[in-house]
């Protein structure tokens, strides 16, 4: 199912097309794209439209940012891409799987697990969602490799130690459990685990939220170094435009479940078109 050597050239590594995700019964009033909602809530039936026809492309080695306030739909989008949430409509594809012709959302649970373990690396805002807190840091990384079919214990240990070094976790802490780590260290172990099977695409959801500024800087520097050294493509979600400015080449701005503005990050910062984006940029100045 997963291709070993697709031709990528001008192709996106990841294509997300018209993802919609709603919670509730729906009704004739909110079925249309032009429906008048209260933010993303249908006042007639109470359905929450968390995502409304959201699309994006991510090219090899590129970091794409998604920025927006809480409730804008950005984290729901990430959950849909990595199969934690089943969207109502839309498609996700990559040339690494059947040349990009397969909608990954229609795959079987087993096929989704294979893609999740080899193509995507997910890093959650809350490390408790991405790590087993009562397993050692080493075991967390090994678990991801075992899930992808690796049975070479010596090779897994070597890979795990190498990854911990890459994310600046002291090897003397390799046998310690993540619940004993600081928030920044937990995020770095999550990143190491996500990288364990060399995924070409990393999905990073609010990875610096709640961290001290100095720890944020360490995590952001790590992300940039990984992109430079490993040429990993990334989707980075944040409510903080300063984070997106530092990381992303292109940015989508979300509000009430929609992408309201998209373009080169520098262009959005210098000449925002939508009133909401203008407010975001103004808050950064």
C-alpha cells in the first residue's frame, strides 16, 4: 500500500481537500456553504461546524503554519489528518501511498495505522496524549518502531538513543519516565517518538503552548534544525503568530472553521487582507 520510492518533484507531500467536520444532527438551514451561522454554530439545530471545506497542500521540506484563535478549527483539522477524528466530508492524500490516488480517510483501520506509523508523525499539545507516561523515554520511542513492524532490538535501541541525542535529552535520562520530565522535555521526547520511523510529514499541534519562553525557544530551534537536517515536511498549528512567523514559509489563517486567508507568511504579516488577520498582526507588533 505504501510506496517506497514515489516521484515527488513538483508534487505536494500532503494534500488536504475540502475537509468538513460537524458535530450535531445538521438541518436544511446549515447544509449550505452560505448558511448563516453564529460563529460556527447553527442557531436552528445546534450543530457545530468545526471545519468548513478546509484545504491545504504541503510540499517536500516545507513548513506550513495554521494560525487562529481557540475554537477556530485548527486542532480539529490536525486530528482529522492523523485519523484521530473522522471528518464529515473531504479527502487526505499523499504520493507516498498509491501515488496520491487514495483518499486516506477511506482506508481501513489497519491501513490507517500503517500510514500513521510510517508517513505521519504526530506531536500533541498535551504530551499525555502522545506519550505513555509510565513507560521510559526509550520504551516510548521503541513502541512506535514496534508498531511499524520493527523487531530488531539492537537497531531499535541504537535508533532511540540517537533520537534522544538529537532532541537534546541526556542519555542518562533515557530510562526515566516522561512523567518525571519537565513540559519542554516531554515535548522533545514526543518529537523523538514521532521521528522514530523517519516519517516524511510531522504534524505539530500547539507544541509550545504553556511552556516558558526560554523552553519555547529551545523547542522552536529544534523544529527548525530538524527541518534543515532531515528535510521533514511539517504542519504547525499555533494560536501565536510569532511562532508561525519563525517557522512557516506559508500560512493559513483560520476563523470559525474556515480558512479566511492563505499565502506566504511574509506577505500575510506585511499586508494582511482580512480584518481578523489584521488584528492578529497588530497584536504581534
